[in-house]
C-alpha cells in the first residue's frame, strides 16, 4: 500500500464502529478506481491490489507504532506506551 496514505492511522481507534464504514468506503473506491464490478467479493480486492486488506494494514501500522514506542530510547515514551498497553486497556 505504498501509494495509499492513511494519515495518522496508527492512532485510530480500531474498535470504533466507523472503522467498518471506512473499510467499506475503501473497497468501494478500489472497485471504482480499478473499474472492478461492484459484485466482486471483498476478499479478492487485496489480491488484485497486491496489498493487505485495509483493516489489516491499519492494524499493522498500529502494532509497528506501539512496538516503536515500547522500545523507544526515552524512558518517558516507554513508560507511557507500557501504561497504555498494560494498564489503561484493562
């Protein structure tokens, strides 16, 4: 997905109801841009685009962001990241 930009998607709430709407809109846009019939199954679209499904891509970027924060050289950044993962989410 190098040509596609989801600005600050690593900070998005993955549990938000709007995420499903976003994924649907992305799939519709891909179908329109690539002139793919609207009844083409959504599981085939990432294969045709040679990319991850949009939700998986957002999750991948979120995990990479968290991994970077947890291993950051700043103790403050590491502390906040660990708190967010292990305390705030419980």
